[in-house]
C-alpha cells in the first residue's frame, strides 16, 4: 500500500513524496481513511509509529476548502509540551507547502503579541498548549465556537501533567457537532472516561497492546550503585557504538550536573529541561538535530513525541518514577523502522520503580551482563553491601574503644573480689578501710606525719598497726601504760581509723 491508496490529494502526495516517504505506517493506513470520513477516533499506538502524520495529512485535505475568520480557528490541536507543539507545526509547514492554510502556534515562553496578531488575521489550524490557550481565552482574545475539528495528542501525558480539567473546560466551549481525534500511547482509566464523555461513537485503533515498547528497540537494565552511575554511563558512551544518544534523568538538577560532568570528560553533550526558556531549549534541540553535539541530557520534557532522527541509544540515567514515562523515553530511538538500544540504570532504591515498569509493559527487562563494564558493576552493587559491612566494623571499633574502657574497670572488679575472703575473717567493719589500703596515694599520707613527732616513732615502727587496726586495739592498754607521757586510756575507734 502507498499513500495514493489512502485518498490523499495530489498536492498532498507531492509534499509527502518530497519529504521522502512512499509507504504509510500501519497507524497511518488505518487512521487516514477514518478521518477523511469525519469519524471520531481513538488511536493507541507506540511512539515512533507516525501518529503525527496520521492526523496532519488528512487534516490538510479536510481544511483545504473553507473560510477562516478572525479569532475563530477552524481546528484545534492540543499538545502537552511546547516542543511537541512546535514539532506538529513543522509537520504542517512541510506537508502543507502546496496548500493555502494559515496556522498559529500558541505556546508559553514567547511573546503573546505576535500570537494575538495571527489570531486576529484568522487561522485554519491552531496548535496550542492548554496553559497558553486558557490564558488567551480568559483575556477574550480567542473564540472556540467555530472549531470544527479537535485533536488531543499525547492524552496520557496530558493526564500526567494535570491538564485534564483544562481539556474538559475547553471541550465544553467547543461546538457539540465537531470531529474529535484522541491519540495516546497508553490508555489509563481517566483517559477512557474523557473519551466516553466527549467523543461520539468513536472508532478504536490499537496498533499494539497499550504501554508496549517498539519491537525495534533492544531493552536492557543494568544494576549499579548510585555513586557508580556516572562512571558506568561514560563507560557505555566510550565502549558502545554510540552515534547519537539521549540521556534521561528525573531531576533538572541532575540534568545540569550530569551535562557538566560529561563536558569535563570530553564528550560533546548538551542539556534541555524545564527551567530553560523556550529560545534556549529550541537552540539546544537544533544543535542536537544538526549533529553539533551527539549527546543530549534531558528531563522528561523531551521524552514525549520529539521526532529526532538517528538516535541510536537511550540511557535512563534514573529509572523513571512514572512507568508511562519509560515507554516515551525509550521511544526516542528505534523510530521509523530503525533499530535502537535502551539501557536503564537500576539502583537498589529503584527496585519498586523498575517493577512497576515491567508490570506496565508486561515483560521482564533482560539484565545486561555481556559488557565488561556490566560485569564489573555487579561487584560495585555488592561492594555497596561490603561498604555497609565495613561500616559495621567501624562502629564496632568505636564500641571497641568502649571495651577498652571496660578492662580499665576490671582491676576495680578484681579488687572487689577479695572482699568475701576478708569478710570471711569475721571483720565486716574494716572492709571499707581495706578498699583504701591498697591505694598508693594514702600510704605516703600515713607515713608523712610519722617522722615529725619523736613519740610517734614506736607507733609507726609497729607493723601490726598498718595492715590490721584490730591487734592495735588489743595491745593498746598494756604497751601505753608503761610509756611515760603517753596516753594510758583506751583509744577511740574513730581515731585509730583516721590516723592509721
């Protein structure tokens, strides 16, 4: 089958041939005749299967006849991101080169004045993001009651970005007698409810099971530690036959830091994320398309619908938080029948996220183990466990210091052990004194006052007085009576304890 069999006009066939296409993709072969018949349509197809041309080509023929009016577009195409809106506009310019159609692009990040002037002149095709369209509608710069055809592209992405309430509001302002086309890569419940509410007896096209990846894409997951992801990515970029690659990260800060790291390592890389203004984003995309850089580090702003030819590899530097994003990320490669490879880096913390991806796609993503880097990475993930084990001895070492303090307390414990032996002599009262007797500090104190008075020399020379005060008490009465000038009375117990 060729495009001429689909009932396209001669002018449109010449434009398609000039673009280098001869045979339609399966979704184009099924969708174009239904759109020509003015039927409502729900199309579920994978990314990279030609969904954009499947509605752009018939729309050009449908809108070829008719009159445009100021501020009342004849058709409306809703896109979730600016990049997708600009890509659809490029398709209209490319395929509508032989038709007199006026087009306006309403996106944020650019001046509103030029857009309002185009609306005042009247347009056949209005391509817009919901935010900017709602803004102009609230200002009274646009009227939607003249719209004959509505296209909701990337409906699942609209849902993820929270645009469903805006789409419902816009649909309520459109005429009830209109043709509505809904395109999506997945079909979650809220999208089905939206279709049931605003589409009239739609035809359903499903090119593959929802949320399945392109068969031309070789998928693999690589287990890696969080700290080893950058080194692993650089190893892949050096070892694999990477001609053009897109690297996706979950956070904008990660995109910036990773791009700087790649540039410092000598790679020709660039970045694109939501914090960049529209001119800067488009400039970086143009550099990537022209081949000035062959590595584009991006957030999910670039994961939906961007048609960039020749992307050989996609690297999920971060496992996507939302499983639907995985389908759109890897869909940047393997487009238009080409082969592609997609690698997803999985850390231990990503176990739940990768499980959700595999549940959505219905396949077990194979583990990449053929590369030497991949084999070396397995120890790294194990090395992380080893690092935890190494951290445990370190904590034990701290405990070891505490255990070093415990042996210092052991001598005190040993000193306390002889207490029962001394108590066995029937002298419970002197036990507190004997705790202080082995201490060397008190011995010089007892010896120091002894040499001072001469009368105390016999007392100091008597060895029984120091170790055992009890014998001293027994002999005090007899020895002291015969010494002149000495105390011949009984010695109080507290004096004996304190002095000796």
